[in-house]
C-alpha cells in the first residue's frame, strides 16, 4: 500500500458543541476518498498555510497535580503569587489574598474525594495516590496580548469543564510569553465515580481547540505536532527549563553585575547528561546515535505525508502553496538526537575557547 496522508480532516467539537478546526496529521497511513483522490478542504488548506508560514504555535501542557489538599493549596498559592494575583473561579468569581487558596479548596470539598485518605508513600517510593486536581498551562509566544490569552482560556475552560469539573485560573505576565495556569478538579461534580483523565490525544485536541480560540481573538495561532514541523527535540520539564533559563540569564549579565549575585545552581539532570555524552565521545561515539533510526523513520513518514499534500494541492490548483510546502520541507533541519546535539555544542564551545587559551599564553611573560 503506498504512503498516503491520513486524517487530514481532523475535525472535532468542544464540549459546547462548536466545531473546531483541528490539526493536520500527515504522519500516518490511511485510505483515500472515493475514486482514490485525496481532496483538501478549506480548513485543511488554511492549516497548511499556517504551518508552512511558521504561524506561532500554542502550548498546552499538564504540569502535575496535587494529591492532597495541602499540595493543591500550595499550588494555588504559587500561581496566585501568595495573594498578589487574582484567582478566577468557574463560578465567575475573583478571589485574591492569602486566604483564597484555602477558600477555594474548601468550596471544592476536596476532603471528600476518595483518594484523599490513602496513605502517603514512604520516602523514595512512587506516589500512587490519585490526583485531586490537574495543573494545566495554556501559553502563547512572547508578544501576544495577555488579555486575549486570558479571554481564550476562559472560553476553553468553560467549554471543556463547566458544570462538570470545578476549576480556577490565573494569568501570568511575569515572563515574556503570557500564560494561564488552570487548576481543574479531577472528580466530576455530580458523578463522584467519574474522573477527568488526560491522555496524549486529549492534549492534542486541547492544543488544537486553544489555537482556534486564539484565532477567534484575532491572534495568529497554530497547533501542529512538532514532528510535522521538523522538530525532533523534546521540551524539557519545567524544573529543568527554569534552571537552564536562570543560568542563561546569569551568563548574559556583565562581569560587574555577576560579581554582585550568587550564581544559580546548575541542573543536575543536564550535568549528568553532559557527563554521559563526554564519556561516550571518549569510549563509544556510536552510542550518541541511539534512537536516531526511529527518529529518521518518523521523519520519512512526515516527508512522505507532505509530498502527498503537495500532490493534492497541485491537483486542486494550489500550485503556489505546493511550492511553499516544498520550500518548507527543504528547510527542515536534519534529524539529530539530543546526545548528538549536546556533543556538537560542546565541540563548538571548545573551539571558541581555543583562541582564548592561545592569546593568554602569548600575552604572558616570556621565561628564558
């Protein structure tokens, strides 16, 4: 069976029943329509235009969730910046102040959740208790109007959770990219045995829905899988990302300013990863390519899917867009594992340091 494009028309509906423009999926295999001809609708063509035009991508991620009332209150205090920021609830109320987290958890009756009274795990053991809430982040790139991000988040939460799962949200603008922290109770409000489960396909649909809502706010937004855009690097976890950002910020300070501040702690995860890469460079360089074959197989499927798209576009009189897709494909970076990327960056750093060492030796006093 030849490689084809599957589920090009990924349409779905939000909880409120409104049709949503879902993301293009060109990685899989599938059947063509009647007569064997692949046809692209207006929504799919618009999706292709956004993707090859590098329209800003939305981000929707789950950043954990509290497993006891204390943990939920701690997270609400964190996103509310300990009483400084207003917390919006599903009832349309805005609560602020140090007592807001406790009021919200009491209103949600989290102490009645069945998982609340399971024993805590021993130190070092995995916590198998069910979550009381999901912590979700809705984010847009830098430069997006924060008020529009909040407006889209309100509609997103209402369509997916209203009258089913209690929720609260806070807008953060202290970083370049505006984002909304959304805390959602896991247990259904009227059906205690029904819980909210978040799977990969759920996150994918949420991304696509949030992108559509941002477009309704007049903001260019897109939601496509990173593999479809030619990206092979997985995002780091929040803790690692924050640590690396702090290190970069400190490194960009002038020497006089760095002397006045204590250097941030290094990331133990990244340090261990770098040490393993350096060890592999000395002993088994071939291990740096572990996993590259699988990544290349995925890339081949992506390329085949995009070629099917160009054929369909030309058959529908969209020759100019087909050429843009081909240029988009030509600019895709080569497949590279994280280990290879770290090794290349290390080599580049060492090469940049070499002239400094030479200058230091040449400028020193000569000894006869």
